[in-house]
C-alpha cells in the first residue's frame, strides 16, 4: 500500500530523500520537467548550514536562514512535498519506507546529507552538543545564556567557571567560526550584559587533533585563522586528541583535563545512512559508494549526491569534500542526466573555500588567490548573502549583519525554551 | 543566606517580580533613581503579549516581539537582573524565595501578571493550548503545521478533519484575533501551500459562552467583529458553553460535539499568584487585593500592579481591566510614589481598546469615537508598532507586516522542533 498518498500520474517518478543543498537544488531544477518529483525531508524547510553557527551565537534567527519547502515549490505542479522521517529503502521493490507510509519510485536520489560523528563514543555523544541543525543551534544558544544566568548566582569559583567556559572540539570551519563568534561575544557583549561577571574569566577552548586549524584549506589560511583566534583570546590547542568527555570534564590523550560544562563537538561528520543498502556500497564513514555517474554501485536507478555520496576516482581517492558546492554541482549534474540522458562523468569545479573568524577577519582560498582579513571577510559576506534562498531572508540577514556590525551588539540573546505541553491529546 | 548574590549597597532595595508591561515599565522608570532595583523574571526577556497571536499564526518571529532584559538595562548601574523561578514570598522577613536562592527587599512590587485559567478542569488543561507566552505561541504554530503535514498522508476523512480543524474557545480579543488570522491563512496560504488539500474542508470554530464577542468592548465592536469573522468563514458559536474537552472532542452544554484535535483555550485568565499571602488578600481569580495606593492590604511595603492586582473601588467594583495600559499606568503611579512620596489615589485613564480581525479589518473603541474597518486597522498597526520596545523590533515587525500585506503570504511557516538533548550533563 502506498500511503504517502502521492497521486500516480503518467510521469516517471523521482523520489528525492533530503532537502539540503543537493536535494533542494535538484528538485528546483526539475520544476516543469517531465518527471513527477517527490521531495521528502524530516523538516518542512531547507536549512542553510553555513550560518548555523551564527544562530548558535545569537547573531541570526533560525527563520532567516531556513526556507519553507512548500513556499519554495508553491507554483510547481510536478513537485510533491512530504514531511516524514525516512526509515529505509527497498531497492528490490523500488520502495521508500517512512514513518508516515511508503512510496514507490522509478528513480531514487539519496541526498540525506551528514550528521555529527561521535565515533561510537557514547560519553561524547551524551555530553556534547552537535551543530547539524537549526534546532541544535538554538539549543546551544539557549544553554550558553542559561548558564551565564546561572553563573550570576553561583558563588563557588570552580562551579562558576564550568558554567561560563566553553570547549569546542574540532578545528574545521565550524569549530573556527564558532570559536571566533564566541570570542567576540566575550569581548563586546558580556562586559555590557553581565557587568557583575568578570568577562576575563570566560575561557574559550578550541581543541584540534592535528597540527593545524582548517586542514581542508591552505597553510596560509590555517596560520592566519590561528593568529586571528589567538588575538581574540581563544585558547587554541593543536595536536590535542580528546579521549573522553564526562561530568563536565574533557580528557585529552596527553592526560590533560579541561573543565567545561558545555562542549561543542565539531570534530567529524558521517553520512546520514538509510537502511536497505548492501554492505559493499557503504563506507566506514557511512557514505554510499557511487560511480562517476553518481549511481550507487549495482543499482542503476538509485543515485546519491552531496555529503552522503562517496565518489572515488583515481584523481580523488578520498572522494570529494563534504561541502555545499559539491552537493549543488552534483544536483546540477543529475538534473542534466535526467533531462538530457547524457553519459558524462561528474567533475567537481572547486570554487574555493572560506571561513570567517570575526569582524573584518576571514580567510579565503580562491582559484585566483589566497587572501585574508577585511577583503576575505567582505567576500565571505557577499557569497553567503547571495547563496541564501529567498529575498526576505537576504534582507533580514543583511539588516542583522549591518546592525551587529555598527552596534557591536547582536540582540538575539533570548532563552526561548520549548513549551512542555507541545502536543495535547497525543502525549 | 542571600544567594541571589545581589550586592548590598546603601540604597533601599526595590524587588520587582515579573518583567511584563508593569514590571518592565517600572524598572525602566527607576533607572538612575535612589533605589537599587532587582528585576526578577523566569525569562531573560520582556514579552509583548498583544502580538503573541501573530507568532502563533506564523506572521512574526518571537524575537521581533520580545526584548532581552539585559540589553534593556545595559547602561543602568542601579538595576540588577535575575532570571529565576519565583517560589514564594515571606512578608514577615521581607524575603523572596526563588529556585536560585533568596533575596531580601525593602519594597516589593508584584508584577507577575496572569496565566491561563482552566477553571480547575484538568481535561481542559491537558487537552488545549494556552497563549500566554511566546513558547506557547510557537507550540501552537508548530502543531498547526505538523498537523497539516500529517493530513497530507491521512486518507480517512474524519481523521483528516480532526487534524485540520481548529477550535478556539473564548471570544475576547485573543480568540477573535486568532480566529481572524487563522481564517486568512486558510484563505490565502493553504490553497497555495497545500494544493492537495481542500482548504474548504478546514473548519475554524470560535466558541463564546456569552451572547457577543469582545464583551469588554462596545456593542458596535462586538457586532462588527462578528460580521468580519463570519465573512472570513469562521464558524462563530455564541451562547455556547464548553463543558469538557477530551480525545479531540469539544463538548458543549447544549450537548453538541465539535471534533478538533487542536483546541486553543482563550476563555479566561487568572493571576500568577505567589505563595506567602494571607487568604484575605487573595481573590477567587488569584489576584491580590490592593488599596487605592496599590498597596497590598496590611503590608505597607508590598505592592501589586497589572494583571495580578485587584484594585476595587466604588467606581470600579470589578477592579480595572486586565490589560497592558492598566499595568503601565500603575507602574507610572508607583514610580512617582517611590520617587516623590505622594499619597494620591491611582486613577486609570482609559485610552480605549482595539482588536484586529484581518487585512483592513479591525474594531476600535476610542475616547473620541468608535470605529471599524480600514481606519481602525491602520490605527491598530500604528499603536502596536509604537508600543514595541526596541528600534530593530519595530523595523522587523514593520517589514514583516508590509511584506505580508503586499504578498498575502507570511513566510514563517516553519516547524522548528526543540532539540531533544537540550542540556547534556544535567538530564
């Protein structure tokens, strides 16, 4: 029984799982194509991941960086939205199972993205925050400010320290951007908002296992971001491997202990894998092996794009980086394949990468050169603003950024807790 | 032990409980006064209650209608903020108890406001939504849209109906404004967003026990709001008393049954009373009896203002209405009493009341006349925009309103669920 209740038409059906950069872009491209497109996501919105850290740091509202799927596809007769938790795939019967029912497909595109990788360590999973959804970003924001409030009535020095200190594990873009934003909050906001607190007592740790920050970028970017963060007062610990996190203590391989109630885990991601695939096509990092046409090996009508896809080749033995640009370019590639039936190989055009550390401080590795500081920062702003979906989102983000820049004061420091009685009748 | 850790100074200390219209206004007025002011609220923000319904109906973001307390008092040396749950008052030792510790006072002002009154009916309390906080507003928004999504995969007619129908109990301003906003959503948004759904099947009930809507306003306003709502397709049931709500069914005294999973309870409020007051000063509606100087009877250094205060007089045997203006004017009165030591009686200057039903549709009873329709609507917009705290909030609300007006499409239809792991370490 097909109980996702999608009308059967004469068109071939493409089911897309996930409305992130890959799935959303592909569905958009397939508007008015000769396919029926069914886009399934657990959320009723597309999320702009690169700005999650600003939501976590009270610089932006979630609504400014997400876009409702139904609004995005309002005028499209051939795109059907279903908000459901995906439970599995049966590639023999060509069926997807969700918590709201099943649906059959002619073509299936996996675009489920990636989630935080705790490497099987339950202590770390239970005692840290991830940052792979706006909900998690809000949770970080709420807890940072709740803990500051609690600190106001905590006399014991050690107890107060563990409330106000924050440790970030992982020196990739997420870790670097979070640490920078936190350091600016410490510098510009805390002395004004929490006059009774000694802002100098707030310690921000950025813990990186390897010998440099931003290992995916150039040596120059690594060095500049390190300098920027040190200057902002972040305690950057390189060559430091975390072995356990428990009871507000971060233990490192070298035997050190860092005390912090709040630990943000940005030290790795893994694919959001779905039940129903042979072991042979699943990698150790829970991604799906695809060939150069993005076909999952052995399944000619099933594809994977974006963070969940592992596309190995001689030139790229490690696959492509798990970034938005790869997902978007893969979506464009699949769109052409579906509509023009070509047989080319997917090629990734690296447009460069960037990370922002703070006011006027960013690093960028671009095809035409490496840069840092103010120019890189302005470029970062423009690129992100341009990539946001929806004119109103762009406008609100722009106003917020201008406001924050001019006043040195992002004003979204709100602890809005979820209401307990979230669903009467259905508890 | 005073463990709210507020520094003792030479100044007399005024403790204000609650940062709503009354408490917030009073604290603002007391900036730079010769008092130490301690403002305690369970939230770290002031909430603008008159626009909760727009948050619930996806027209505004919570952050646009709340304002962080610490930001509001950033430059005030004599105002101390504490975010805590108030647990009780001891008027013999002049102490307030909170979940984070105690604090003593020289003067105490109760400004805790009001909460939803379920009149002791547990079925109603457990099976309906209140609308007395932004968290509750978000909860209503999330559940309306979740249920629409669920309706897309629900084939059974009755089951689908209970997902999409909404019943609102209570025909005061909150009920009227909610019903109007819902009806506009049904008309302008649903046919675009949920093409597969028959918007005509969505029933909106507004259930009022008495024989007219907006009983606090003029007959003309009652009649006009009724006409507006009927025109928008709302099923207004007057003279209908709800006797029970259970299993998605609303039972009325006349023996009728209305089937709706979502019932919003806007049929009454009661004071947010605090432990520690003699029975003699507490009314049946959990408000505190105050004299004409807003003094709680028998306690010369304890005051109550706003919704929690019951100020009975010969001219006002029912006390003053529980509205923002009374709270604000009481705050101004107390400010003068504290700073100038006068001995006048509180007098309420009624500036009028208004309610909005939809686009170009509002009713207003003003000292200089009663009006309805477009003029009342524009006036409503201006009054509410002017009353919002913070320039950025005004700007964002204005942009949102203009946007929604021009596009017929509020774009905040997001189901952002709270993240489960809200507080590692401290579960």
